[in-house]
C-alpha cells in the first residue's frame, strides 16, 4: 500500500465501534453479508435495452451466492430470445458477482441482471422471510399452464378502437361486442395446455375444444369480431 506524503505525516486516530454491515433478511434469517457467498434468496429483475424496444424479466434462485436456477423471459425483440437462450445456459453455477460481470449480450438482460443483483444484496427478495427459501424450480410457478410465459398483447387506434390479442388466459380468438360496439368479453385458447395435450397424443380438434374458454358476457353478445382480421 502506498500512502501520499501528506497521509504519512498524519498521526493515527483509533477507530471507534465497528458493528459490520446492517443485517438483511434472507430465507428466514437476518444475515450480515460480508461476501457474495453470504447472499441467498429468490428474486426478479426487469430491464430494458437502450433503444427501449425490448424488455427482460429475469428470475434467479440464489443459494450461498451461487445461481441454482434461472428463468429468462423476454418480449419485444426477436434477437433477445436468442440472447435469453444463451443467458439461461450461462447463469446457473456462477456466483452472483460473476453474473453481474458477465456479458449477457442483450442490453435488457444485462440491465435485468443489475436490478436483480440490487434486490438480492439489499435483502429485498421474494423469499426473505421464508425458512430455507424457495425450492429450486420455484420460478416455474410464475409461468402459465403448459409452462408458457404470461403475456398481454393489446392493440388500439383512435379510429378503430381496441383489439385484444393475448391475455393471461391465452390467445384471443374472438372479441364480443354489445349493441354499441363496446367490448363485453372475449374467447381465448390456452395455448400452453393446447400444445401440451397434442404432445400427449390428443387430436388437435379435441385439444382445441378442450382448451377454449370465454370471459365476460361472451355467450350472449350480439356481435363477435376476429381481433386480427376485422
């Protein structure tokens, strides 16, 4: 260690009480975190890219500073999906600090990594007060049926009004309108379950009928439209 001449000439003043860092809540315990290995928890981070054309939701399950589980969800950019595939392969097994300094290619994923890092090291995790935290695989509970990300997609114009395209329930096939052409419900297909049933041997027609549903006053509507065609 090299000190400047000014510092060398100073007399030493003893340091007072040193209590260490403030404890943070981690998996049902209060922990004084000195090193990355002191961090455990399950949390989420959301980031966007510089052009703001895409976003990422990153979920990590950390045990003793190591990423044991990663869920990467992206929207709005086709290239981002490929970056997400790479990030999901790279992140598990790394320390939280390694992940923070790993180039995850996509701006949005890198920003999400920064945000989740802050959540975890400040003790603001989803599992802060859960004894022993959450099991590995907990992030899958954030997904919809058939392990498909929950997505909302709506489009509207001043001239033609709103079009519902995808809801949490699934892919919207028809919208129900009343006599004033106001939306009163919609029909949807649970895509995740639909494809899952087909994979398990069900015929496409049977799977489609099984996984159709409606919301609102759909059944008795005077008018229906296809949100993508009409």
